[in-house]
């Protein structure tokens, strides 16, 4: 069995996707509108990327910036449309006003996903109680990943939490893989890898010229080589 660490890269379009795969990405997170921190792409946008690359794609399900579900009926319809277009993996995560997992919204969506694998994204970093949230979600079908920085402010402040959660791998609520992302830098990798973390998510780090420029295959390759070293 391979010990290769997972490298997930945010892609906005097929140009990003092709460059990320060329650089060594294992998986892409598909979003649009990074000014709103990443929203659901269109069906045509998904289809264009799906035809351009052959690595797994996780499609964001979110209509507005933040961690409130908003218009859940519209989001369910979008999810159903993306499933019909061939999407098989997703990213989602919503909180109530009290900082608990919004189980009503999440369960409505995963009913449409019908067993697809999905990531609960960085809403966990804004939760009132991370452990309680994990246990709330523990029995939901398809949940195999948490995207987290360990802290709302980013990996710099979340290293201790990430290490502690990695040490609990396999406990109830801690079975899903931890995908580290949010202010992640190359210099974080030695400590994270030593703690047993093996999945990493980058967005801006794959774009040395900023979000208005495309993904750089060379920038992704630097991360691939660092993870494989």
C-alpha cells in the first residue's frame, strides 16, 4: 500500500485543473468565486474540468460566503444537477447560529448525494466544540474527510490541535482523514508529517502570482516533491 501523501489543489477552471494535475496533485477541489471563499461551480464548469483531467474532483456545495446553509432548496437542486452531470465527490459544511453542525442542511444534501464521498470543510474551525461536532457527524454516510487548519485563524495557530486530533485517529468521530488546509506553508510540513498527517490542501500556494492568475504546475510540483521527500 502506498504511503504517498494526498495533495489536493483548488481549481477554478480547466486550465487550473490541467496545471494542478501536471504538477502532481492527487485531487482537486472545484469552486468558483474565491472572493466569497469558494462557491459551487456550474454544471458546465464541472463538465469542462471533468473532461480535462482524470484525477478525482471534489465539488464545493455552498451558495454564499460563510458557514450558514442559506437557501438549502436551491443548493439541493444544484447538488442534484451536479450528480446528474457525473460529480461523485463533494465538499460541504454548515453551522447553526450557535456553532453546532447544521444537521438539517447537511442531511438534506447527503440524501441527494446518495452515498458519495464528501469532505466537511473548514466550518469545523468555527465550531463551538470541535469534538462535539465530529460526534454529531460520525454516523453520516460518505463523510471521509475533514478539511481543517486546526484553528479559525489558520495552521500557524492550529498545529497543536491538528496533532492532537491526528493522535485520536480511529476513535469515534475521528475516523475521517484530516486534510490540512488554511494558511498552510511548506515549513509546516515537517511537524505535520511527524504527527502522522498525510493529506494537504492548497489554494493560494499554487498561485504565486495571486488568485487572478492560474495555478502554476511548477508551484504544485514543489509541494509534491516536498511531500514525497
